[in-house]
C-alpha cells in the first residue's frame, strides 16, 4: 500500500517519514503488545525516538530541538502509529507542553524544560478535563490563588494521560479573581511529587501502555515561576497548545487507521475460502478502498492544519485542526471497524491484535474534543449557524 506522497510534503518530510517508518518497523505491534502485557512503558522506543531527534523535531534548535513544526512532529506520530507502535504522550509532551513553553515560557522555563522534552529525558502531561466540566472548558473550576509570591492550586481533573510517567503536568486553571464566567485560563507546571497533588488511576478498557488518571489538587503550593505565560493572556495561550493537540490526535488516528488497514489488506489478499482470495469480493474490497481514501483525505487536512499552524496563522489553524481531528477520528474508527470485519473470526483473536483497536480507535473520536463539539464549532464558526447551548 502506498504511503503518503503529496505535493504538501518536501523531500525532507518524505525522508523523515521513511526514517521513522523504519524505526517503527523495528518496534511495531509486537513490541507494544509485550510492553502492555508486562505492565511496562514504552521507554526504549521513547528513548530511541528522542535520540534520533524525532520527539523534539518541533522544538526550537537553540533548546535542543529540531527547529521544525507540527508538520514534522505529526509525521513522526503517524508513522509510528502506522507501524503499530504509537507514542500517545507525543500528543502531550512535545506537542502541547513543548509548544506552549516555547511560545510563552520565560527564558528559565525554556532552559529548564525544552532540552529535556526534546531529548526524552523529561516528559510533561497536560490536564484540562474536569469531572463537572467535560467538553465545556468554560466551566472548569481549578483555581489558583496568590499567597505572597506563591500560587496555591485547588481542583480536580479527570482522564489525564501519563501523569505517572510525566515529571510534571501542565495544569489548566483559572485565577481566583476570574473564578466564574468565560474561561480565562492560566497554565501551571505542577511537579509529579508536589505535596497535595494526588492521582488515582482510572480503570480504562483500553489496551495501551499509557494510563489515565483522576487528579486531586489539594492546596498545591507552587512558586511564582510555575505559571507559564501571562495570567491575562487567556485563550490565545491555551489554543497555542490545543491546536497542536488536535493536529497530533489526527496523526494518531491516521496512523492507527493505516496500521489496521494494512493488516486487513494483507489478510484479504491471501485468505481464500472460495476460488479467489476474499479481497476479490467487492463487499470486502470497496470498504477497504473507502477507508484508504478517508485516511488519505484526513491526512491532507492534517497537513493543511500543520502548515497553517507552523506559519503562525492560529485562527486558520484552529478551524483546520478541528476539521482534521474530526476527519481522522472518523476515518480511524471506520478503518479499524472494517479491518476487524475483514478478518472474520480472526478479527477478534489476540493473535491478530485488531480487536483491541476497536476501543483504542474511539479515543480519536472522543478526545481531546469530541466529534459533536467539532460539528458544533464548524456549525457556528465556519457556517455562522446559531448556537443551541
Ligand atoms: C484515552 C483518553 C485520554 C485522555 N487524555 C486526556 C489528557 O491527557 N488530558 C486531559 O485533560 N483530558 C484527557 N482526556 C479527556 C478528553 O479530552 C475528554 O474525555 C473529552 O474532552 C470529552 O469530555 P467528557 O469525557 O467529559 O465528555 P462530555 O463532555 O461529558 O460529553 C459526553 C458526550 O456528550 C456530547 N456532548 C457534550 N456537549 C455537547 C453539545 N453541546 N452538543 C452535542 N453533544 C455534546 C459529547 O460529544 C460526548 O459524546 C482523555 C480522554 C480519553 C478517553
């Protein structure tokens, strides 16, 4: 099956794709399955990807990064996913946290975090979702109160990925004097072992090495320099991180969809129960072909979003990143569903490893912003339709 060769990609991009695909091939699904079965983390792949410069490819060169952008970082995640070994924390650590610190952090914060995020020695999680706010971020209540030079943070978060392996979590809160009304977010770096920062693992039905956590922030005292950016900069700063998150979730979905489709096509070419392989039947071939088309189309949208973001067009990138995340989430769910079906009974065996992707693929539809919230955004922002909520 062809991989992406599009006019949107430079020769360097294509070379990066090929190099990451080669790394992914050395790890792949078997590595992932072993890591999950043994309750371990993807340390080896994370370290090797970092050493080769892939994890920090979007971060500034002066802080140890590759000097690229989301175009490059999304290629890395897509190709690792297409090999069956996606690194979920790439969506969070270099993409959201690295970008926000690179764009809005102080010189000290950049020096403290960016080289480590780039070389893989440091990881940062990201917490915005709250139990009583969910899709409505304007309702978040995690509150930061000033106490002398310090900040004191109180609140709860839910579904935050990788807090156990992250050195710190970038927590989205609001200041005490902006406690209600439209969200004026501010971002705090909370070290994993900060007193009052508690976590409980959520029992997810997901076959993945990265775990999700409920967090309790009980008067977590932080120094003044835990605040990233300006406390009054508001949504601009937050979306500097959320748009990369959407682009990267698109890459995650496209990679997983390609992996599942690849397995299904291989099976359909060789599995024979009548006179020809099952792939000769159009009832099998056409849904695989449409899955391929949908994945290719969503990649085009992802590339558009990445390019707009990298060129500094935050508004244009916002719309494109939402559309790319939507398209990739749907393409991923469809590709996985069709792949499982193509394998008949084998689609549900552990040996073929596709059934567990049914739940995993739904992550791309739900997070970080659900299918419906993107449709709402497009209805209101792109089409100018009235809002019902
Ligand atoms: C595997 C995984 C990893 C995650 N990692 C992180 C992380 O690292 N950090 C983090 O902060 N969060 C994380 N999340 C949380 C994720 O971003 C949220 O689950 C997501 O934003 C949806 O919020 P919710 O689950 O509260 O759903 P809700 O907001 O309760 O929505 C439930 C359903 O109602 C629909 N709905 C809600 N409002 C509307 C509306 N106005 N119109 C139409 N439909 C609507 C939604 O589309 C959805 O189908 C993760 C989630 C998962 C599953």
